C-alpha cells in the first residue's frame, strides 16, 4: 500500500501529465490492477511504473506543443526520463533509501551494543551466525534485524539487573 505522500506524488504526476481522472484510473488499472491510489494492491514498484508512464505522456505532450514543461522547483517531471531511468526493474526508490541508511543503522546498533558492554567480537559473532557467511544485501538486512533483536534483549537484561524490584 502506498503512503500518503506517495499518493500525493502520483496525483501531482497525473496533473502535470494533463491526464483526466478516467485516463488516470485506466492507467492504474492497466499497471496495478486497481482503480484507486488507496488500494492495498498498489505497491512501490507500481508507483515507479506509473510515474514513468505519466512522464512519457507528459514529455510527448510537451514535444507536441499541447503542454508547457513545468518551471516549478518541485515539479514531478523536471527532466526527461528521470523516473524511467531512476527506477529500474530491479529496485525502487524505497529500496535505494533503505540501502543508503542500512550501513548507518548497523553502525548505530553496533555502537549501542558496545555501550552495553558487548564489543566488536560479539557483533562479529552475530554477523556470522545471522548471515551464514554471506555478504550480500539480503545478508546485511538479516544482520541488522539480528542486531535489533539482540539489543532489545540485552537492554532488558541490563535494566532488570539495575532495578531488581
């Protein structure tokens, strides 16, 4: 399901492409199999596909002279092929955002565990056990999840040891 800001972005794309409500809903149905941006069937990949589709319609209309390119700084379609090239079939915007912050969140979790007295060796043990020696992106997500679980459990242990009552 799309977040509210994603739904707003989609509607802004519709307006910039000059699509009627019927054309917009037809595009939703064609790409995502639903007729509303609030549908639970609509996912991040569909958003990327819809924006790339609306972008193509927008720039065709600009080339034909029926639409003016938007000069707003926050326009959805500021440059040609932005959405089509930004979001490949292998990844979505949310994937890239998550991957960018993955290393930072792992470092923060390791630092928090270190503050509780569980050092680098302890974290390496968690990494080896949770990733089975792999070092791909999926393994890093597994490692982060294992660190989060461990930090929650160790924080509870430390709190209960400090406050026995």
